[in-house]
C-alpha cells in the first residue's frame, strides 16, 4: 500500500498551522508556495481537511486557515483518512467466490482472506490513532518549546530577499 502525496502535504500543513502564531490565519497562497503546489490543488487538500474537522477556513482579507483543534486532538489516522478515505487495504470484490464458485470452500476462502486484511486494517488504525500531531511536534522539536512564527510574514520576507523558487 502506498499513500498519496496528499498525506505528506497534509502533515506539512498541520505542522505549519501548529507553529503559526495564535489567532493569525495562514494565507492559503503562502501554503501553496511552501508546498510548491497550485492553488487549485491546494484547495482540494484543504477541503478534505476542513470536512474532517482538522482545519477551519477564516474568511476575509486577513483570512486563511487555522487548526480547528489542538494538535493533541489530531491523530495521524485523522490525516490519513481525510486524504485517503476509510482505512481499507483489500478491495474485497468477491473475486475468490466468483472464480471458485464451483468449489465447496469458495465462500470460506473469501471470508479467510477478508479477515486477514481486516486484521491488518485494524492494526494500522490502532497505530495511526496512537500518534497525534502533538507527538510529531514533540519529537521534532525535542526539549525545545514549539516555535510560534508568522508564516505569512516569513514568506513575504523570503520573496523580498529572493529566497523562494
């Protein structure tokens, strides 16, 4: 199983917003530039995160996006499922029963395979549920307090100095 780039991008958005100065939304064009993705593509990612309750949109000229809840309340499962949908590896189209329909054990074989993958799904769900955004921040910054920056101003400063692509 390979996750899409959207998962990594969503994690970056989580960290950007978690390190943003409180009460100041990050402009979506800033995030688009940082991730090096088009505004239309970013809009699709943002929509998935808003629907899942991970971020919220702030309208207006000084608007943008902020976290909808504390990073401690956002799990990696929230991020993965926001971007990929329900955690389900096996497509389960009933193919075993179709191919082996003339055999007595086809239904039992289908159930065995279904159970194997449901068990794997459950292990992934438990693992991703056990890791929060706060855990990532603590691991990333160690003993240092999580910095609070204004990504809007930093991006403007980088553009003025010619540091962005």
